């Protein structure tokens, strides 16, 4: 090692854009994902856990999201003789590894293959507020099923998963649309030529992304992007698709095609796609999805046809879906707005083809883990706050074994409990520690109590309430502290915990 | 992008040394870790999940395991103006990130801080059979507790965790020793000078690693390493510590100091450390740990003082512990041997000092997740094999909605179920699919059954048994197939599943 002329201590810092999760942040997510897994497994989906690291070759060099072409991956080259080592990278989503697995194990996996995956993914992008470079995804996909029954199943499963984690019926809606219908509308608008699909490809990309921004930009903003382009508040200009007024109105009509019932919406779409073969096929698929869902009892209170949903990603080829939470929250400016999207997906038929040359039909959904968890917290459904432990304080250093014995009894009764393990000299520090641990009860046994064979239980929850409402009569009669026989320790703690 | 003259398809391969986990491999580990978490939480430990990525500066450039100094990390440099970007790397264990967290949040965390962490770690080392570059660790540590009560607690918790996952009492033992006692013995042997600890440092390192290899090399092998050195079977020579015969016997006596009871072992150790102050301190600590554990009901049937345990890592400073599974398995050559170590840990007091300059006492344990899971499988305790789904077959493409309705009813009754989503034309393929899915029951409804309002349930488990034991009378009377009214579908499936 080279000698360091100015030795200094390393910085104790998370790398930029990364974060640590403590306590309830970990357990609440874990519990939510466990509930989702149960639903996925009931639907016959099997878990798959691929490694965090893939070859860059297998991942593909670029993210599919055309809106963020500069997003990269964290990559490095394997050490090897010369400069021949493979380039490796952290996965940026769970779909690319699935495509690799589906190709690699194609002779061993059941076909169709239903799998779910949950875990972190990494994006080498500029971190920003609330924008992290490692985050969780939770995906379920069916590979090898050409039938839209697979898409319908994913929509039903998504609804069940949302209810399983605590989003009540009526607080969410799964919206379904079909890219083929959109393509039919593009054909009618004259930006898709079925005999030469490569024509107008750039224009269609702009149309797609414009529709995807309807929520944010409103109809006028979308209209601008369909036409010449749009200048945003900062003065930046985004080039439009260059559609004429009449063409634009065809597309705008598509987005506004939703009607009070699914049947009416489908009729309206059938009119809009006119003579387009692909458009007609898309409408039939939407019809079939509706029928299949109705047969399973999933009506428009849970799943609706909504032509305004297109999903930004370029790779979808058929049905697309999005789960939106409809209850209201207050935004950062105190205005009410509905919570918005927490999951999305669709059919993509060409991901495996990169590896094998064969097109394999696939459809899937990805739940935004952080957003869904935020929603559960907003609704007070993220589970009871993790209970702090009962803290057994140390009054007398010579009787540590006795205190440890108390802790062991409590733990054996299933009660979360700790002995104070810091320096016991300052008793105030022990109570401060209990407070920081959100401890419900402090157990205290000094020499006097030991001689009498008793322990004192301090009700810290009640104590805090009394401190807060000192004037209220109701608290005055309730003692925040009781002395009980040592032999009654566990029973008395259970009583105080209300168990 | 440069034009590729010979375009070829990417290889669908896991990178070298990495692997994919399917189905039960994922769920069995998940269930095991969930049981361990429950125990850790009952003991007051809080979960912590740090990101996979750390700065190389925070990680430290080298692994603490001196036996494998060439083990590296997967690292890369952040893109930045010039060449100033931070070097980042994947964590190689869960202790280095804990040290960083303990320093970074030292004003916010409770002190002592009990935390547990579970997750993958990465090692950039040459992959080999059964040796992977990504694997799970499961750690629990207490930071900021100088008292050996913290060490005793970890030992008790480790015993509880092993029992919670299904290792019965008697099938494991937690062995406890103390590095201070070893240091006392080194002092007696003349390879530690308390007034100048830097003397003989290399020799002590060799002694430590020699003792750690007792299981593998036997007493003679260790003796050789304590002396001039040892030539192994391949002819490679490992330099020894250069101890004289008398010095070596002092060390060998330490390893053989175990007596039938803990009290006798402790007495023997007290004799061996002679006048060494540090050695005497270590013996007292072992005594205190025994007392604290006894007070919690943990006797020598679960936790024993065993002087042969030293743990290879250089950074331990006090008590060290190791959990060994004592039941026998057959090794690759068909010989019986005891399963061996599945967890280990100890006290390390200087990891946080790197960041803050202040020494912070810490102690912890790491469970070898893959080894423990292998042990559970060897004992048949890794949980029932994940049940395959009931498969509803598709006899008639026009009645997909009806089949999906059946699946939905089964799922709503909590039964794992699927409709066949592949091409339904070849019915044999559907049964092959059910077989690959390890499906217990296939549900069949052709046109005739539909007209009658019935379904046929094919018992695939029984069917397989009949095929296997076709001659046995007992199977002949039991029909592997029943026809039931459509309205009885769920009840009949539950009956057939034995629920």
C-alpha cells in the first residue's frame, strides 16, 4: 500500500442516492410483501429470486423507458487476463432477469410459466429528493401464455393483492386498455401504416408519451404535444408529433372514449378504430377480458376499461393495465388530490426473443412497493407501529443475573423485552433509553424491592398520557406505577399491556 | 453506437458464480428467516436494512479474514467530472455497514443499539463448486454494550433461534470461549508481552489460525503449525509460529482444557492463564456469562464453555461463540460426520473507531443461512414441499370464462389453483403441464359434463401411486377420478386434498 501522507478517517456516509431502512420501515414493507406473496401463490405463481448481478449482455444496454434514455446501470468489468472480462451490472428491473431466466431454463420450466419476484433494483441516475438509486420492485408475470385470459388473471390478482394489503374495495380501481386499440386509432389518424409499420414510428412515440401525460398536462397540454409542440413553465420546448388538428382530435377522442359502462366504452372504441384490423382485434380482446373477469366476479367496482391508460413504456404490445388508488390525500400544498397509480403492467411479447430468436408471449404487472406502502401509511393500514420492548432496568449491578432472569421469563411468555445493557450508573439514562425505545413498561427492582420479593412496573404509555393531560381527572385515579410480587411479573406485565 | 459487424444474440446465462433460486428454494429460506426474525424481535432487536452499495471508503478496502486476503469486492467508480467520482462497492458482509450506520447515526440511535439484518452479500472471489459470489447472511449485533450480559444474551438468542427454526434441543450446542483467555495463555507461552502488544503479532496470528483448524488438521497438524510449520498433502508448506515444544504444549493444553462441567473447565482455564491479568479477566467473564445464562435457564444442554473455539477472524477482542449442530449426516464419501458449525460470532470493540476515533464495544452473531437451511433439509424440517396448484384444464376454448370462474371459486376458498393458459389443443400437454407443476388435482369439464352440470376431478397424487404400485390390491378399489356436480366443485376438491 502506498503511504498516505495525510491519514484521515473515512466518512460514515451512505453513498449519494442510497438510504438505510430502520425498524418499522423494514417490517411494514416485509409484512406487505408477505401478504402480496400469499395472493400470488394462491394464483399459482411461483417465487423466483435471481441474483442482483447480471451480465450487461443479458441485461441489454439500455433501459426500455424512452422518457429517461440517460438512465444507466451500475456496471463494472470482471478482472481477467488481458481485457476480456465480462461486463457485469446490477439489475435495473425484474423483467430483464425474467427474460434471461425464461430463455436459459426454457426446457425445464413449466410452460406457461407463472412467476413472481420481489427485491431491490438499482438505477445509476442522478439522485434527487425522494428519488433513490436502489428501490424495491414486486412483479408477477406469465410467460408463454398467448391468451388474454392471462391478462385478465393478472388484473384480478392485482385487485386481490391490493385488498389483501388493506386497500378496501372502492378505494382502488384497476384500469385496463389495449395498445392494439390505440394503434387502430393511430391508423385512423394516419400515423400508422399497417403495410409499413416503420413509418411514423417517432411520431407514434410522441403520441404515446403525450397521452401518458394527460393527468399532469391536461387536454390542452396533450393537444399541444400532438401538434407542433409545447413550451413548459420553465420555457423548455418539447417537440410535438406534428399532427394536424383533425388527426389530433381523433387521438383526443380516444382518450375521452370512456363511457358509463364497459359495454358502452367498448362500443365507442369499436367506432373509433373504424376499419383498422389491429384496432378491431384490440377491441375484441377488451371484450373478452371483460367477459372473463365478470365470470370470476370482478365487475366495474374493481376493474374498468379506461382508454386514457396507455403506460409509457414502448415495449407493450397488447392489453395494458394500471391500478389507481382513488382516495384523496393532501398534496405538499395542502390541496386534496387522489393518491394515483401504484401498479402497472401489460403484455409484452418480444423480450425473450433477444435471446432465442423466438417470440414468446408474456404479460405481467409491477407494484410500486414504496408508493403502495406510502398509501397504506396514509390510510393508517401499515400495521400497528412496532411495539417497543419492555425494558428491565438495572438498579444494582450485582444482580444482573436476576434481571436477566426476568427478561428471559418475559421473552418466554412471548413478550418483547430487554435488559438495559448500557452503563447502569445513571438511572435517568435508563429511562431515557426506554423512552427512545418507545418502551411500554419499565421494570424496576432496587434493593428494597428485592428484599421484599417485589418488582415495580412503570406504565410508560400511561405516564406519557398523564404528563400530556395533567389536568384531566380521568388520569388522576390511575396509577402509572404498581408494585407486584416478583412471582407475578409476567402476569402483571401482560395485564398492563392489555393482553 | 458502433455498428456491430457480426450481430449475435446475447447469451442467456447467469454470470459466473451467481445463481437463481426457484420456488421452494425461495420460500423455505424466507420461512426460516421469518422464524429467526421473530426470536430476534422478541429479544428487542430492531431490523436494519442498509443498501447493497457502500462507498469503498466506508467499507474498508480489505476483508477482515486474513486467511483469504485476496478476496475482494465488486467495485466501480462513480462517473463525475474529471476522475473524482467516489469508488462504490457491493457490501461483503453485514458488519461493515453496521459500523458505518453506528457512526453515521450515533446521535439518533438508542444506545445500546440492538439490531438484526438479513440479506445478500457479495464477494468477488473465484467461484467454485458450492461457492457462490452472492449469498445470504443473517446477523444480530449489540453496539454500545460493554457488559458481557450482551454476549450472554446473544448466546441465549442463538439457541432460541435454532430451536425456532426446528433444530431440537440436543441436536445443537452453542460453544463459548474468550479471546482474553487465549491471550492469557499466549502470555504464559511467551508470545504476548502485555507491555508491548505489537511484539509477536504475526506469531499470534498463526497460533490463532492453527487452533481454528483443530477440527480439520487434528492435534498433530496444529502442533506442526505452532512449531516450524506444516506440509499438506499437496506438498504445500505453511510456515508455523516457531514456538518451542514447551510453548506449544501450553497452547495445546488450552485447546484440551474442556472438562465435564463448565465449573471445572473454568477452573482449568484459571490454572492455565496463571498470572496473566488479561487471562484472569477473560476467565472471570466466562464465569459471569455462565452465571447469567444459568439465571435464564440456559444450562450445558444448550450452551457450554469450550476452549477449542477461537473463530478465525482477527478482530474479536473478548467472548467468542459458535453454534454447532451435533447430529450426524453422511458426507460425500458416505461416512458419518456431525453436521458442524452453522453460526458464529463474538465481541469486537474497534470497528466503529475507524470512523469516529472512539472505541465502541460491540458483540454479535452471524448465522450461515445456506448451511442452516441445508441442515433443516437434512433433518426433514424445511417445511412441507410447496403444494402445486390445482389445474383447471381447458377442454373447450369457447368456455374459458366458465373455467376461469371455477379457478376463481377455488382461489377464493384459499386453494392454490390455475387455469391452463397454454394452447389447449393437445389435452395430453395439459396433463403434462399439471405433472410438471406437481399438481394434486386436475379439473376437467368437456361438453358432456357441461351439459350434465358436472365436473371430473382427477386425483393426480393417487394416480401416480396407482401407476407406481399397479399390482397392489389396495389401490384398485379407489377411483383416481370422480365426477361431481359443478356446484360441489370446491367441497369435492377440499375433500380430495384431505382438508
